C-alpha cells in the first residue's frame, strides 16, 4: 500500500470539507442545491494539484477579492496549439462554480445550474484522478487530456451512482498506469450508462483490452500508444456502432478477423506498429464508410483483396507500408479516384509494375512504393498529370541506380519522383 498516497487522499478530502465549511465565500446552507456539486469540484481542485499548481486559473490569493481580481482565462488548445481562449473565474473563488474556468453548466430546474462538462486539458493537472468527479449526476463530457495525471484508472469512475450520464471520456496524454478496469463495463451496463467515446491513448496502460468493452455501444475507442498486450477481443468486432478504432503502438498480437466486415459504420481503423499478423480479410471491403485504413509496420502478409479496391470508395488514407504483403498492385487501385489522398505501400514484397490506372488518382498527394520488387516505369500519364498541376507532392520509388548494375529497378520520368531509393534502402531527394 502506498501510505503517502493514502495520506494525500485523506488530506485532500479534509481540505475540501474545511474549505466548504469555513473558507467558502458563498457559505452555502446544508440544503443548498449546489452544495454537493461545489464540494466535488473543490475536491477535484485539491487532488489534481498534488505536486504543483495548475497552469491557469488556480484559486485566488484573496478568496473574497473583487470579481476582476478573480477573473482569468486559459487557452483552448487543439493539438497543443492555442486556438482561442476560454474566459471564466478562478477556481475556488467567490463566484458560482459554474463560472469557474473550464466548467460548462446547463440550467435543469428553475435557476439550478448543473455541471455537464469539465474541460481542463493542457493545464498541468497532476496527481491521481478523483473518481468522485463522476458523481456529478449530469456530467456528460470529461475532458482532462494532455495533463500529468498519474496512478491507476479509478474503478469508481463508473459505479451505481457515478458516470451514468457520461458520454465522452478523454484522459489521453497523461501518465496513467495499470490496466483498464473491466468493472467499468459491468457498472455501466447495470446503470444504463451512455458512454460512447473512450480516449485513453498515450498513457502507459498495460494488460489486455477487456473483452467486456464489446458489450457497450461505443462509437470511438482510442487506446493507442500504450503497452497493451494480447489479441483484440472478438467482442470488439461485434460493435456495429463503432466508427473509429485506434490501437496503434501497442504489443497486440493475433489477426484481423473476418468479423471486421460487421463494422459498417467504421471510418477510422489504425493498427500501426502492432504485432498483428495474418492476411487482410476480404470482408474489409464491406466498410464503405472507411476513410482511413492504417496497418503499417505490422506482421500482416498475403495479397490485397480485390474487395478492398471495390468497396472502399470513401478511402482517403491507405497505409500498408512496412509489412510483408505480396502480389501485384491491382489495376483496381484506380477505383479510388474520387477520394484517395495518401497511398503508402513501401517496404513490402509487391512485384510487377505500377498499373497505369494510378493516373486516375487525381487527388493523390503522396504515393510511396519504394522498397518492393517492382519494375518497369512510373506511368507517364500519372507524371503528366503531376506536371499539369496535380496534387501529388511526394512520389517515392526505387528509381536510384542499383549499386551493382547501375540500372534502377523503376524508371521514373524526369522530375516525376520527388525521391528515389535503391535496394539498400538509400533514398535521395530529387
């Protein structure tokens, strides 16, 4: 048992109670409708400043100061970039907690305001996540990504009276460790939970993906960049509501089953940098809503099924580089003409020639086919399209002279390829 952690958790609860009773400028009555809500938020503030204050909107030095003194703003970040600013009051100030920065409330009864969203990403939150925050009865969105929260994922986030309204859980880019609690699912099912989006990527989570997750009506599941092991549970592929599945950069094994064809609402599938093996099932062609398919740097092998070309007419990104795929690049690749922007087939075992039909890919921005056993010539018609103002800004093929024979594996018309490689893996920009 971590005695220091236990003492810290006890201390934060005592501090929160003391603040509500003795220090809160509002001095709520015991029957005030927002008493519990305010206490839970005060507890959250104390527990997520274990090692240092937040980046923005910490409690004011003078709790009873003027409204101007208690006013703060914090950047609203998107991918680390400040896109706008969220204005609000400092936490633990004299104002109603719904005015504290990063808290979004709705009026549910008369003038009673209830928290529906907590938005405190990129704010240096640290320490263990207080599970009690999901006791806020109407909390739908918990967005605490890109902080320094530590410890295990609390099993109590979803219990009989907690997390019942939560629709989106964003805890990615923190320092959580341990396993994904299987108890979450049991409690959600028992309490008719509404959780549809789970984003836990970029932590240090271990263990297997709980098969119980397949019992929820999840739309988005992101567990990438962790240390998860085992195979992808079969139950995941029974979730017909699933629209995005991000599992890249884990130690996952097993194969991609034919049941993947059941995920007809799927738009984003990313298994990059896993140990997934086996062939690409023909049922992948049933995912006609798919926009991004990334299976790069896996142990997958075999040929690309024709059904993939025939069915994925909304595909924008297609990444199979760094695998063990064989066969030829089918002329059916031209069927991607209306959408495909990026085609990554480098470092496989494809043979034959590049089909002339790639000239139909008029919106293509990148095509990487180096590191294969391809021969012949990059189609002149494709290059002519590029010369005429086509979108392709990156074309990479094995067009450097072979170190022994002096002859390139692929001939590339002048200035058509942006980089040329040889069989040793050396690539030079043109």
